[in-house]
């Protein structure tokens, strides 16, 4: 199969491919680390992705903390 054909397949079935890879990663993590350690790992990854997205949007740490804990008068 050519590279062009692979790109076309991935373009048409991107969600299925991504879902399959994510399922593989979750399954391997549970087999290797156990359920609770894997759950903690994925929670930490989700928090990291969220914080990274905020920093990509040029929102500094001070603004983030003010959103979480607003000053009360």
C-alpha cells in the first residue's frame, strides 16, 4: 500500500484508529500496572493535558489560580 492510500484510510477512519490505539494503551496499562495505578496515571495525564492547554492559550499560572480560587471581598 502506498503512503497516499494510508493517508486516505486514516483520513476517513481517524476516530476508529484513534479509539483503537487509545484502547490498546489503556489495556496495556491495566495489564502492566493494575487498575488503580492506571486510573491514577490517566488522571495525572488528563490534568497535565488540561494545564498544558491553558498555557498554550497564554494563560499564566496567576490567572489560572485566580480562576480556581477567586478573591472574595
